[in-house]
């Protein structure tokens, strides 16, 4: 979906995935609804279940990163179907919420991207080009042009 020359491929081939995934989970846990959804829908006291979830997540990231567009879209669809079936209880408000709420999914995605880029930066991996290739798997964001500098005044010149 991204291609071998993309920054996404560089980040995912030149840096360790496990630390980035663990960091992403830790960041995701900072969002109140995200952590409630995780705690209420996963067997966190079963180490093998946690490892299996992490392996599935890394498999999803690898498929999304290195697979074809069709493979990535199929993986996204499976993930959307799973999230659409899951609900959590917000204990602070007593309301039920869906795990496929856009805000929660955006938080999880941003935590993942930030984690992979930070681990790449810290490990000397391929993050020197920024996360431009990650914007919805499409074109890179436009850079904001710098303000032109004012010409330097010479001695005796008026404005």
C-alpha cells in the first residue's frame, strides 16, 4: 500500500516493532474510554491472551504496511467489524459506548504512529523523513511555507 521507498516502510523495517507496539498500548491506555474498552473486552490477566492480542495487532500493522491495497482494506474491514461488535461501560457517566467511536480510533491510531516514529528516532531507524506517508495511507500533508524574510536594511536607507 505504501511502497518500498516510503517512510512507512523505512520505519517498519529499520526499527524494532515490539517496543513501538508496547509504547502504543501504553499511550492508548491514557484515554479513559480506550482503557475501559480494553479492560472490559480483553483477558488482561491471561498472559497468553495478551501476547496473542499483541501478535494480532503486529500482524495487522505489518499487513497494512507491506500488503497490497486490497489486503490492507480487507484487514481494515475485519478490524472495523470486530470494533463495531464491542461496547464498553463508561463508569464515570454510567453510559455504554462503542469501541468504534471515531475519537477512540483516532487516539489509538495517533498513539501507534507516534510510538513507531519515536522508537525509530530513538533507535536510529528510518524516521528522519517524518510520518508523511502515514496520512490515511495517501498523499503527504502539505508543508506550510515559511514567511518571506524582510530585506535587510542598509545603513542610511529609509523604509
